[in-house]
C-alpha cells in the first residue's frame, strides 16, 4: 500500500524563489510607497506570495504607507520618531 498525496491544483510553493524575492525587493527599493496591487501587476505573483516574501523573507512591514525593516537600531528608531514629529 502506497501512502502519497494526490497532486493538488494551484500555485506551487516555488513562487517564493530567490529570483522572485529579489524582484520584489528591487520594486520596493525603487518605490517604498508601492502597494501589493502594484507589485502584483508588475510581477504576476499572488497577494499571498508577495506577503510571504515581504514579511518572511525580506523581514519588512508596512508603516504609514512605507516599507521598513522590522528590527531597527536605537538610532534608527530615533530618526523615525524625529521624522514623524516634523510631519
């Protein structure tokens, strides 16, 4: 008796490849205000794949419509505070 899963339809997990990760990174580096919809349009990747790449692989999150790193150093935190106080 064989125990194997039957193939399922849908996108493969390989969509989070290094190539796609670098593509999403370059788009975000070019425009930190870019949205998921814009990234989807440019890359043909799904919303979930883009979310996985930005959060799990690139360690980014969206704050005030801008992508920033999850972990900031103390001086980077202070620069961010100073920036938003000016606004």
